[in-house]
C-alpha cells in the first residue's frame, strides 16, 4: 500500500513591476476589459470593474488575483490565484479589482490600492501604482 502526499507551497514572489490600474466603469471599457490594456510592456496592468459583483475568467490566459470591494471601496473578499476559466461572485460587493498574480493576494497588500482607488475616483481613466 502506498500513500501519496500533496505538499502545497506558496508561489514564489513575482518580481513587482510598475502597475497601471484601469478604471472600467463604462460599458465599452468593461467590454474591452483586459484586451484593451497593453501587455508585456515593462509594466503590469490591473482592472477596476464597477459596478460589479461577479467576474469570469473565460478567455483569460493566466490566473489573476481578485478582490471584491464594498460601496466604500473596502475589501469584502479576496480570491488569490484565481485560475483561467473560473467564475467568482460576492453578493456584498459593489466593485471588483482584477490584478496579476502576486499584486493583490491578501489584505496586507491593500493599502497601496486604497490610495489608488481614491485617486481614480477623482481623476478617472487610470493611475500608476509604483
């Protein structure tokens, strides 16, 4: 008789690049989604979907970190390392952040995002997180 053991180890930390946060608050911005953002240009891109309570990763090639936010832009639920093809939802959420792996895996990383969300609400479009 043999026993198999699965040892889960955390992913190695991704080398953090400058990050551009895109505000997808219109129909067209949401429809284009990740396809509208430049990829592999020396920086990473993230999307803020609002209003939003559910996301799908159909057609997405890589896993993402997802964070559901309430009406005050405070985290309600973190979904780190969400695989391509997955569906996630949160009834209490009013918006969602989608970020590359390693940028938004838990509450300890949220302070930088909170400041960026405030700037985005004031300016619209997008902001840089460095």
